C-alpha cells in the first residue's frame, strides 16, 4: 500500500491482518465506484475510512459486510481468500456492520430485531426467555436506556441507532464496521460507545470506522485510509494534522475549502414567543433569529430541539405562544404556507421524511417548486426548464454521479443528502432550518 505511514500506539506492523483487500473494484451503471482499492485491518485497531461524499467508503464497507460483491480484486480473511456471498456469510466469519441506513423491522420489538435470523431456540422451539435475557444483557453492557420489549416503530431515530449498534454485538465479533455510528447519539451515549470500542479492541477485534468528525478520529483512531473518487490515496497515522488530511481527501488546501466569510446581522427574521407544542414536546420557548446569522439549538435526545423547528414550519401543532416570520404572525400555518413565505425545513431523516427514494433526482429536487413559473405554466410542467434547473443545482452540489434521472435510492448516503439540500435551493428562501 503505497504512501503508508504506520500508526503508533500498541499496533505492531508484524501482526498479520484480520482482513486484507487487494485491488478491489466495483462498477455501477454509469460510474466506477471503486477503482483497484487496497485496504487492510489488523487485530485490535480502529482503522478510519476517510473521504468526501462519493469517495467510495460506503461501497467498500458494503463489500466487506457481504452486501455487495466486487467486480475485481480479492478479499483475504486471516490470510485465506474468501468470496463473501452474503451478509449472513460475512457474519459467520465474525464480520458485523452497523450501516448509516438502518435495517430494522419496525413492527418487531427490540429483542426480536437483535436476534432476527439468529433466534435462540431450545429443542427446536423459540426460547423467548433466553431471547429476552440476551437482549437485556447486551443493552445493559452498552448502557443504552432501552427496554427489550419496546416496539422499534415507536423509538426515536437515536434509539433506533442504539438498536443497530446493539445488533452488531450479538455475534462473535472479529471485524466490526461502524458507519457514522454517533450521528444520532448524545455525548454521553457516544462516550459509552467509545468505551465499548476500547474493550473490544483489547480483545483483538478490528474496527473499521467511518466518520467526518476530526475529534472522533483523534479520540479512538489508530490509522486512517483516505479514499478520493473511488481510488486509494494513502494510509496514515491517526495523529496526522487536520490540514494534511483535508489535502489528502480533497486534493486542495484547507483554506480553499473553508474560507473566511464576512457577514452582517440584519433585521429579525424569526421571532418565537413563549411557544408550547400541543404534544408537550416544547414548553415556553422564546428566541429570535436575524438575517445573516446562524443560531444553533443544542440539547439531549428528546429535549425538544427538533420540535421547535417543526412547530415553526407547521409540522407540530402549537398549543400557545406566537411565531412571527418576516414581520407576519404565522402561528399554526401549514408547511405549504410556510414554504411559500420563504421558510424551508430540512428534516433529519432523509429516507422517511426528506426524499422519495424510488423516484429520480430530478423529481425530488423539483418537488418543492413545481408551482413556480420556473417549473410550470398553469397546469403543465415545463419539463425542459425543470431538467435544466435541476441539472445546474446537482452540478453545483457536486452530485456523484451527475445523473438526475437516476433513482435517489441508488446513490450513496452523502449524495442523497446533497439531493435533499438541492431541494431547498429551488426557490427563494429567507430562513433555513437544518434539523
């Protein structure tokens, strides 16, 4: 692996790898997702996969987890060549993955999801007591505040993330893949996860970790492999300076990516006065947002921070209080009415709320603005104008691949997020709410 810098810490270069990928390639219609990529994972290390959206990280871990089969190259597990035929086959070898997109069955309970496909039995009969106790033990070990009998459909996204992580610890682990595992976790829950990672590292488990958060890389990482446009760039020590990592990831200097932006606060755009939601998730919240500024809302899961934005956008019924937007009282207006006034809410769950996964990029991006003259004339859609505008937005956000007629579900998670952001750029917006 050219350009490799061995990590420090407790890793030894003489230790044979748990997993080695040699010249792995994967092609999808119209795009080469991986181009002869090399990768290796040693026992007891956290190996971070680092790269921009569309770099090939998700495709690579999907191959390792058995969800995709490579078009070229080979995979060695403990020195022996293997062909991972399925996720079940990978799990039988001790390879378990926690993907960014959840694979839970909403109608089942936590304990049923944890052992789905590997149910505990006694003399051929489902052993519900053992199932319950096994789930309770795993949740207690992880420190997750969940009851085994809770139905997944009624859990928050953060709680569902906990269930996904817990699933990975139900098997005899040798390789653990974690794709943005802390995206929905609080700081306390994140620390619990990191403690657990340290424990399994000490047992010789190798961890492949995907994150864009530099603090997490510094906290738990040993080595970093950088991918760019589906190609292997380098493997470096996790202590490599941030500006060097950004240069490897993008091919540009950090000053070119994060320039200083001058701004000036203007008049008040949004004013919330003693707002309370009908369902009790928000109580007596008051705040203001002015033009030209970014206001952050922080809090634990369930604190009501999401519901504040949803109430302003008309998704959560208001019990009392006032919402004033651009000088007009808009308390209780519908999402369509708020959208027409220039407020755009971007939800946290793109699959369930933000996008139509089985429709094209063009249809998704154009959807919020179909009634505007740019996209329609009376009852008729202006197809050519729609395609031109959508293509320009997709190009502006560097959608990879740049195929606006492709189904959104066929894009990586990062590129799906670009589609969601592009929707907000189809019309004039005075205030964005990013949840």
